[in-house]
């Protein structure tokens, strides 16, 4: 079974390569925004949008115009990829999976561009990688690249670090069957409660650093105001830039901690279980609750489910999503008695029908497992 897998590495470009990366990112952003505007204008005037083919032909002409000759300098494949991303964004919008495409901002935290493999223009050799227009760039090699290289995504973080994600077509070898199944109840107090009775702690990465983040963010605001008062451009305000990097570094640390936790937990679950049953939560709807929105964002349920989804596909596991309307917290997992809704403050309860004592979350995870297994064995 062949699947796409990305290998992400820290890049160490020289000054000339950094300048070219910035130029390519800016050019790709310009192309995306230019044709997003063209697409929107065409739709307003004619009732029909454009297409990737039309935009690609128009891009060729745009490169010949005297005021945009600089578009010939960066990697041409990266500009074509920007058009593909725009076309995909409109496809997502028309399929009602996403909102209307938005313009890309120069000030957005993560900046990137995509290039594709053709005629050995992307090659990994030792601790160096050859990239189109950049030549050989040093990188921190943490693992070997396997499979056939398809594309590379070059990115720059707010802290000024550079990364490359090498996307390869890899033959995935499924994990050995374990014969085990597990139910997962996602929560805020505990990140995940398993039907085995194990509770995975919600590390609250953001909230643990909240006081520090607020303090450093206030310093950043003061230095912003001071730079404006002194009539300085922010790029020339050294104190502002130092503080900006400090704040960005804190957010980056939180994001890295969260990603590491989610990756390790999802990998452990996939490797040790053939069937994983989880509740299909309406996370965007739940975020509308102002009291819980911040906590829900911090626990990153969506990212966790996404990781379980693609890892289950890689290793030939079954991931079953149980309806959000299934009364997992109301049902006695021992006898099936429905005891009705309970406020969140109630964490334990006694079944009036069979007398079994339940931990609310463990009981819910067992019910999710049982319901998921019913779905799995139902005839198609």
C-alpha cells in the first residue's frame, strides 16, 4: 500500500538562499492574491469564476508585463503550485467544506511555498538537500528519506527558522494485528479517557504558560507604541523585534509541545489497537460556547482526530466515529439502562437499574467502544 508521507527537517540556508526563499514566498503570495482577486471579479461580472487552466495561461502573460517581470526570477513551479492551492480552495468552498478563500497576508505567522520534483531537481544527499533555484542547502537530518520524492514545502516560522517538508510516495507496512479494540472519550479535564480505564492527562500547554504569554505580549504592545511614537518602522525598531521574537518563541514552544504529545498518543493507540472508536464531535459548534472555547482550542481535538485518521489509513486500522448524538454519558455500560442527562459537575453515578457504580468518562468511553463495534459488524 503506497501513501504520501512527509519528512520535516530544519533548514540552514545561507544569506543568499534566505533572500531567495523570501522572494519566492512573496511571489507565490502575490500570484495567489492576484488571481483570487481576478477570480472574484470575474464571478461578480459574469456569474462564472475562472479555472486553474485559465489562471495558468494568464500567469504566463503576467510574467511578460513590464511591471511584473520579477515573477520570472523565483521558482516557476512554486507559482504554479500557488494557483493549484487557489483552485483547491475554491473547490473546498463550492463543496461547502470551507469558507470563501481569503487573501494571504504578509504578516501571517507561517510563510511557505511548494515546489515539485521534476528531472531530479529535488535530491537528498547526506545532510544536504538540493532544491530548485536554491541549490544545495544544509539541513538537520533526523531520519532517512524513504520512497519517491514528489514535492517539497519550504517554510519560515515567526522565529526566523526555516524548514523543509519532503513529501514522498512510500510503501506503508501495516503494523501487526493486535486483535484489540478501544473506545476514546475526549474531554477537557482529561484529554482522553480510554475504555481500558486509562486517563490521558490534559497538559494544558497554553494555560500553563498563559501568565508568561500575557506579560510578554504586554511588553510587545508597549514597544510597538514606543516605536510608533519615535516614528520608527517596526522592521528598524530593535527592541520591538527582540520582543516579537521572544513572544513568537513562546507560542512556538507551546505548539511543539502540543504536537509532540498528540503524535506520541495517536501513534501508541494506532500501533496497539486494530479498532479505535471515537465520538464524532462538532468541535466548531462547541467553540461557540464562550466559557469553553479557549479550553477546547488548547486541547486540539481536531488535530488529534486528524492524526488518528491518517495513521489508521497508513497501518490498515479501523477508525470508527460514533454519532455525537449517541447518549454515551447517559447509558449504563453494564445493563444498558438510560439514566438521563447529567450536569457536567457529576463525575460519578450509580445505575438505579443494576447498581453498578460508574466513572462518568470511563463509562462513556466503554459505551463509545460498544456502539462503534456494533457499527463495524453491521452488514453493508
